[in-house]
């Protein structure tokens, strides 16, 4: 049975490849991209090991399209219901300089995908993986961690805070270090 | 008596009542009103009559010095007959003992005192402590840790609070955030039963204090911001099994509407209104939760409970009256069968939950003795209802209201203000009161000695913008950007003494922050409440004059109580620890740069972080 399925699958993939040029929109399976061993602490007995960076992080971060998509999805998946427009509510604030589970793209992606024990739900089977990366990129931009050239511009609606591309860096609150 | 009430209502001025000390202070005003109110003054010079307004005796039995339920009694008066602490000596109050709850989240609970023991329940993780009042310093007798599911914190709107426990028949009953109702042996702290009745994966939590009536523990669910269908359940106090469940939306059968249901107004009559006043299926995720207060009238054998806001907040997704949300039910105490219903806010536009306390009183209304129910409602009106029928006798605003233009006493319907209709893609500004209401859950107190209802409340307005929202079970279902601002005058809170007979305030105190604490009033004519700065205050029940205040370690949003200790003396207790929706900016460490944080409340509480810090400490006071 299994070889037949594999054959069918490869045939369909081959057909798809014939029809259009190669695109990078869904490079991996839509739901879940392998496990990433992202430590949620900087305390590692024996000294810090280099974190294996996910190559997806770089391709989504600082990308204007992905950031604006992330902003749209932030409302559509009700992230804003708990985290408001970054200031928080039922969930913690995302626009401040405090990161409970790490500030890296990989950590934020893992938080959205797998959830966290004190109330963050796991969206593993609800949000396609690439869209989780888009959300992670937008979450970082909320605290000024995205180049202003790429971060989304002002809202069409009630101005609740400066637009993401004008948000001062949370760590320095806009002051030069 | 009939004549006096009529005249009081006619004259209106507080000095027209029989409160002699207040009258003496205002001799000029007294002279001026003498001409109009002469007959009443003659009446007042006779021996003091029985209180013109008082709770039914069966719902408010003589004070035994204990505090067995957060509302003090089934009539929910929060009135104590203890009078050792009075207007004259309250200034001498000093700390008897303190106790750290170990939890720095919003402390909304009322302590309970039964015999020589005090019971307190903390916010999540909902630890219950028993303190031995008979020993110096009130040492811990036992504690019980229910270990609720930590994930529940992620579906608890507006901090992880609880509003307290209830005592009956040697047992302490309380609810956990993750949806359990638990009965403990009051002596040992051992669990007797544990009923799992709410599911956090669809957004249900439990934050209310249970009420025990005739061997049943009444509990409702929270989740009006998560698309949760509201219900009230009666659990058997003996073993915790569910005796009945009454939903607040859906088919009549599930709402427990049957042949006995006789609403007073036409708008509440019809078959399956809990289905037909919604778009198809929307009632299944339509809110109407019950997370506030229940009162009970033993004579009528009725319980009274409100229903929360419809979901989502954005009204475009739910055209119709959205029965049975933002209203009040009278139900049979044994079966839960609905007797009547009244909808405070049909098709709610502004998150006006209808779950505030209802104070049960007997009084003369326009010359006739009536059994009434008094409700300071979130939409800004002080309602007086006939609790046998649900008829509205009076609905007067007790603060600034512009979201509606009054209540039509013929149809019972709230008159909407067309300028304040919210919807998708539209920003509507300066709506008063806010989503948190002119008053939220914070319960008021009533004194039969003064005839006044002491109302802790807010003075806030807001901008609202409806936005698109998707229903995903277990996530918020709101669809509204909200930004709150201080109300007229700039004071964000007020403490108002409302003259129920005269339908107007007797006095009102301005507070900088919303008064998010409850109130208690005593036969010593002292009213206690707390502020979000952390002041615990005692004011005169007659005049509102500040008599004493004490600065606690954190902002106060709890419910004060007073009791007679094992030494025979009167004590006053309050939990200090800021949080709740109003204080979420501190307890949840939210970012004030986002005006919509905490559903818009952060915008108006930006300075709270510079005023107080999170805490969780019990303070108990006594005279030296």
C-alpha cells in the first residue's frame, strides 16, 4: 500500500512541477516544521551552546510582505484579543522589552506553535507554519525589533499606538545607546 | 409611614428625612425647607419609627457577628448590626493583624468568618487559608491548595481573580479558575467533593463566589469575552452532583423556561427567544455568562441573578435583542425554573454585563408596600424592580450616562442614543459609561438606618471601534477596539450614597481612580471601602465625611467585612492587592503605550503603575 501512495504522491508533485515555476511560498509542509530545540533560558550548565538558528527565521524577519501579513493574521487569529495591539490584556504585553520565553524569532515561533504553560495556547494545528513565522516576525516588530523600512505602517483605524515602523526600540525607548 | 415616604419622595432633599444630626448641621437649608416639609418634620419628632426601607427578615436574619457569605446575607445588604465601632471612635482603629496571601494578583474576595475561624481564598492558584482568630496573631489553622490548571490563566478575562467562598453546614465552598467547584471540611480543610463543571478549552473559567441555598451550591461561568455560552448550575451541597443547569441563551427548554415563566414586559414574551433573537446558531457562542451575584428570597422561594454581555462585543455580528443576555432572571430556588426576566440592555452595544448585585428590600413605593429589588446597573441606571413580577418602578442614572436616553417605563425598554451606536469600521467617541460600566462587579451596601445604598463606582467614558473577529474556541471573541478616558470632572471613580426613596444621591465622594472595591456599612453608621491607591477608608454613613483612613501595601479592590471576634469585640477586615480589569495594568504588567490594552482600560489607568504595586495582604483592624 505504502509504495503506491508514495508513487502517486511523487507523480502529483512532478505534475505540479511541470505546470508552474518553482516558488518558495510553501517550501515545507504547511503544518509544523520539524522540532527546533530552542532553549527558553540562557542558563545552560557547562556553558551556552550556540543555538541552531532556523533558516526560516532570517527569510521571514525584516521582510515587509511577511510583516504586513503577520499584522493581518494577528487580528484574524484573535492574538489581539489577549495581547491587544501589543500592550497586553489577558496575555502579556508584546511591545515592551520583557521576554518571558526569549526574544528570538525561533522562540516566538515555538511559543505560538507549541504554546506555553501559563496560558498561551498551542496553535500547532490551527495556523500553517509559514503564517506562524509571519506572526513571529510581526510580534518582534511590535517592540521596534524590525527595520522601519519593512515594518507595517500606520493603522487604518483607531490610532492606538505609533505605527510599527515608527515604534521606538523597546530596549532603549528610542534613545541612542 | 405611608405619608412620610410620599413626602420624602416629594421633597427629595436629604435634610427632609429623619436624620437629625445632618439636619442640625445645615440649619440654613433646614429653615428653607421647613416651609415645604413641615408635616414631615412633625412626624420626625415622634419616636423613631421602624426603618422605612428594610430587607425581608427571612433574607436578612438578626446579626450573629459572623460573615458566612460575601454579601453578608441572602438579601445582599452587606450591612452589619455591630456598632462598637462608630462615627465617634472609628478614628482610633488600628491594625490587629495582617496575613500575606502569597499571591500578588487582584484580591477581589471577601474574607469569611465563622465561629473562631477566618477563611480567605486567593486569586489563581485559588489557595484557601483558615486562620484561627482565637489565638494571638491569628495563626494558620490549615491551608488547601487545589492546584488548578495553569493554562486557565490564558482564558481568564481581566485578571485571574476570585470573588470569594461561601460557608454552609460545616463546609467551605469555592470555585477555581479552571472550572472546579470544591467543598472543604471547614474544620480540617480536607476536600469532601470536587466537581469539574467548566471547560477552559472553550474559554470557560469561574471567578464568582458561590451561593448556597437550600442545600444547593449555585455557580455560574465566566467567559463573555471568549464566546462562551452562559449558564448557572445548582450542585448538590452533599456530593457535588449537578441538580440543574440553566443556560442563558438557547431554546426555552435549556433556559428552563416553562409554563411558570411570566415576564412583565412584552419584549420578553415569546417562544424560544433565546434562539430567535440571534442570527442562526449565534446563541451557541453568544455569552450571557453569570459571574456576578445571586440573591435569594426565602419567602418567594426565588433566586435572582443577572446575565452577562452578549458576545462578541461588535454588535454587527448579532442583530436582534440577544436574549437572555444583559438581563436578570428570577428562578425557582429548587428547580431553577424561570419565573420572570427583564432585559436591562437589549442588543447590548457596549459590553454592559448585567451581573451586578441585587439588594432585596421591602418598602413603600408610591403609597403601596412593595417587595423590591434594587440594582445599580452597569448601563448607568439605578433600577428599582418589583421582585415578584420584574416590573421596573424606577430607573434613574446615578452618574454620567449618554449611551442611552433613559428607560421607557411603559415598555421597560432602554432608549438607545442613536449617536452612540457602534459597528464595524466606525469609531464612536465619548461613550459614557464605559464597557466596565458606571459600576462593575464591585458590590454596594445598604443601611436600613439611613435608607441609603452606598455605591462604589466608576466615572469613565470611552471610544469604541468595531473590528472583524473570528470565532476560534478558547480564544477571545470581542471584535472591538476600546480606549477609555476619564469621565466628566476628571475623577475616575466615585462613592455615591443613593437615597432609594427619593431616587437621587444623598452625597457623593470623588475618587481619583475607579472605586473597584466593595463596601460595607454598619449600625455604627460607618461605611468602609478601599481605593486603588491603597487607602482603606471609613466615612460617615450620614454625611460621607471622611472619619479614618489607612494606607495598605497595595491598591484595594476587595470586599470589606466586619465581624465580632472571639473576644467579643468588633473587627473590620479587607484584602489589599490591586488587579482586576481596572488594575490589570499593574497585576499583569501591561504596556500603557497601547491605548487598547486590557480591552481599553489601560489607557485611563496609565499612572497606576507609578502609584501602587501588586500585592496580596489581609488587613484586620480593631479599636485599641
